[in-house]
């Protein structure tokens, strides 16, 4: 997809446009975005970005050669190339990027005035800084249709690879739940959630028009280990996400896509869960049991453990909301929930839980305050709304079907990610910024592709 001769850049309210144009007015822009993805440094940056994203989602280096620090090296090279290419500057004009920059500033303020600055610094250095730069790199370099399609496939391959490694050499915890032997996915909930997040990407490859039967077959095959891992992870969050994903997809798809989904994915899921160990099926059966009082006398120790986990999560949710109301402006500082919850426990005459909130939204509000929460949510909501507008406005435009198809995939991905965040995925973690950065890059690409038919389109 070649670059158009003139591209209308989404304005930021209150910021003058090129050539002194009035603030907030769309203007023709002849700067670096005109050749988005075409200059040599942009291409070099994307060459580094592809393996970086693959290692990020596959976690293969966790179980092979973690000492090489390849993701760090590839990430630095990617960011450097993106900066030199000039691709950063058009991205910085977009409202979601500016909102996350403001969130980063607020993150630092919350850290300075938090209850434990050392803990906040570790979260900033080891998590948020990396996540934010991943967001910038992906949204700056994934700005052509070909690049976006390739990254979608690379992420799907990476997730499928991680699932295969887990099935081949993974361990099980004391509740017989599948985990990676080491690394970030040595957690059954994280493993199961990542498996579900890979399924919309597989659907995109299986149902894309003009991609050929080989791509469709490959996408279905890649989905197999993901569904299998969900059935072996014992993650009730992943199971809930899978069910909601299926229902939401049926609502979004046309009748042909519904038949494809029901005819292929439903039997696979049925076989995976019917062959799952009985202990895991028993755990799944407690999905809607929230209190130990609801268990009968025949309940097993595993039932009790699962319900106890639910009770603990509800307790942590209550405490995180309480801490938010007590510290609404700057919060208690990123990474400090466990410390503050333990202080509250001591005043109440009980032992602290020393656990994270297990809810990404209340983690954000408790640790960075209500303003930090609103800044982050505003960035995500702006991308979500722009994807919805794109689906509606691409009708009747050349390449409109392809654009609507990819926009729908991102909307589905956003939807299930929102559920994952509620049940424990941290918004400081790289999964969320990477997906949303790719969606933002897609919006930039689509805005350029459909031209005048998208008059008035804004990624804000």
C-alpha cells in the first residue's frame, strides 16, 4: 500500500497546525508522516521490531537463553531507528499518545509522594518505562497495512509457540494447573489469559479475504494449542474470557463468519474441555461460587481452594477501592498496594495479604489516584471509539472490507482484554500497551488509506 500524496493529520485541540493553521483544524501535512514506513530508518526499525515482538509474546527466551537480554537489545535498536526515521513525531501528535505521556508524568508524581518511593521506582524502571516505549515503537512503526498484518501474524505465532512450549515442557502447580517452568508465564492465570488473547488474532488470519486457504488453515492450527492450554490452565478468568469472546464474536460477525466460528472453534473447545483432568473441571465448576458457605459438605479440598481464591480477590478488590477513596489525588504510589494493605490490616488487627490487587483498574486508581486512572482510560477509550468510527466510515471505500475486518478484530481484542484487566492483568504490563499501540498504528494507516471518505476522522 503506497503512501498518498497528501495526508490529513489528526489535530490536537489547542495546538497550532503546520504553517500557523488554527488550533484543532485538520490541515494537509507534508512532514515525516507523508512517507510513513518508506524511509530506510523506518524499515530498519521495523526489521528490529518484528523479532522483538515475537520474543515479547512467545517468552521463548525465558526457557532458553534469558542471559542474552535480546529483547532489551532489540528494543533499544528499534526505538533508536524509529526516532532517527522521524516516525515518532507524527505519533506524538495523536491524543492517545499525549494522554499516556501525561499519565507517565502523573505516575512519577504519584511515585514521589507515594508511601514507598523505592517500590515505585522499581515498577517504573522494570515495567512502565518498557511498556510505554513498546507502545511508542509499535504505534510509530506499524503504520502500513503490510506491517500491521505481519505483526498480527507474528504475535499469533509467538503466542502459539508459547502455548506449545508450555504443553511440551511445562510444569503443573499443586492444583494440577499448567504453567511454564520459569519466567513470566510460570503462572496458570497469566498463561491461560494470554492463550485467549491470541484467539482473535487467529480468527483474523482465518477469515481474511484474499489471504488464501493456506493462511486460514495455519490460523486454525495455531488456535489449537491456545484452546488446549485454556483447558489445562485451570484459569477461571481465561474460561470466562473464552465464553465472552465466543458470544461477542457471534454478535459482531455475519452469518458466514458465525458458521466458520461455530463449525471449527466450538468442537475444538468441546474436545479440549471434555478431555481435561477432572480436578480442573471441578475448579471451573466453582466459577460462580463466591463464598465458602455456598459449598456443600461433599466439597473437595480443591473446591475450597478455588472458592478461597475468589474470596481473597473480592477482599483485595474492596481494599483497593477503599484505598482509592482514601487517596483520590495521587494514590499511594505505583507498586505500593501490598504495603498499604498490610498497614490497614495491622490497624484492623489482622494479617496482611501481601498480594497485588488482582484488578488492573483498581490497581491503577489506588496507586496513581483518580487522575492517573482517568488519563490511562481516556487514552484507551479514544482508540476504542476511533475503531468503531472506522468500521462505520470505511463502508463503500476501496479496501474498506479489509479495514473493517481488521478494525473488528481489534475491537474484539479490546473487549476481552478489558475483562482480563478486571481479573488481574496489570495496566503497567507490556501486553496492553503493545496491543493498543498496534491498534493506534492501524488507525493511522487506515486514515491514510481511505482518504476523503474519512473526513473528520480523529484518533482522539
